[in-house]
C-alpha cells in the first residue's frame, strides 16, 4: 500500500515536471502547435509584459551606471582641481619666497608675518590685488554638486 501511494506521488510529480517543461518551451516560443488563438494571445501578452519588465530593468541599470559615471567624473574633477589648486599655491609660495630674497631684510618684516602687515580681505576673488603687494593666490575652491 505504501509503495502504491509513493508511486502515485512520483507519477504526479513527473506529470507536473512535464507540464512545466511544456510551459517553458511555449514561453521560449517553441512547440506552439497545440495552442488555440486565445492561448496564443494570452502567451503574447505574458511575453510582452515580461519584455517590458526586462527593458525597464535594463534602463534602470543603465541610468544607475550613468549616474555612477557622472559621480566618478565629478570626484575625479574635484580631486584633479584640488591638486591643481595645491600646485598653484605652492608656485605662489615659491614666488613669494623668491621675491623675499630680492627685498632688503629689515628687522620689522622679519618678525611680523605678511598677513599682519597686510590684513587679508574677505572676498570671492582667488587673487588679492593690493598696493605694494604682488598678486597672491589666497584660496582655491571647487564646488562639488552631486545629484
């Protein structure tokens, strides 16, 4: 009796596997010979919905990749610009040091920092122009805007 019950369950599972394989073949567009017009229309609707989902998912992935590329570019640009600003400041500092070598040294200027003699004005300008002072690069800012 137990073997008969198990045998029936095995047969039911085999039938279910065969039906699933036939359904898979139909979804792949193969073995459509026994299908009616209504079944074919239903299959077409299912396939169109699936295709639409695939296209939407692909588009979502492409948009995500594009956004990642944009963020990576902005980060690259920011760090590249920061490096350029650092090199500009280094160059300006070197030029100031060279100019100091040409100027006669006095006790007052040796003890008093430049910014105490010429207080820094707050402005959005990268370059300070003032009487008696060379053009000096004070700040270098790059705005990084995401999203």
